[in-house]
C-alpha cells in the first residue's frame, strides 16, 4: 500500500511540474492492443483534479492521435530541471463533453496555460466547437523506465517552421564576426 501511495504522489507531483508530457495512445476501446499503438508525442497539459488535461485536434492546436475516449495511454514525464525521464504511468483517456461542469473546470485551467492563442477570450468557445478536451486519468500503474536513450526523429507536424535560410544571412553573420 505504501508503494502505491508513493507512486501516486510521484505521478502527480512530476506531472504538475512538467510543462510537457510524452503521451502514446495504446489501442482503442474496440480494438485494444499493441497493434494499434501510436508513437509518443510531446503535449502541453495541466494537472487538474487528479488527471492530466489536454486540448487539441483543432485548427492551431496540438494533434492528439491515438487518444480515444475510453482508450488507454502511456504517459512519460520528464524532469523540468534536468530533462530526464522521471516516471512513466498508464492512463485511461476520458473525453469531456463541451460545456459540462468537468469540461468548464478543465478549460478554466487550460486557458491560463495556453500560450500565444490567436483568439484570446474567445478561445473556450472555439475549443467547444472545434477541439477535443481530454483527461488522462492515472490507473495506478507505473512502468519501469528503460535504460538508454529513446531518442527518435521528430514526428511530422504542421507546426514545423523550418524553412531555407535567407540568402543574406551568412553575409550578416560574417560581418558580426569581423567587427568583434
């Protein structure tokens, strides 16, 4: 019993303090199993009322592939200070219906943490129309962290901003070096 309480406290504290969590959907309610795993994604979240809350799958918001209502997920939390993995925990995915009391409470927390929102105070209404709000509720199961690196190439995303460098940039950089 003591180890379960320690694991629960570790999951809650680590997840509260981390700005990003890595989430991997594991199966769906109708077809569970590793055949339906989706690669882990770094997602911003808030910890609210005993669960990690996420918003996404709408225009301009983070993608939430593989996270279906009633499905399972594995959440890996990193240290905010050092960036290393602290804990990995299993969760049940619960999709919150728009404008329910649970949705309103979660959105109230998420709204305060959403950076650079294009629509400010209209954001909750846009989320209600176009996005999904999810709760990742811990099941009480934590996993052993693997040894070694789990580094992978980043997943494709429409948020990628990588473009060719401007033609004049190398000249500008060389001028700075010559002056100093």
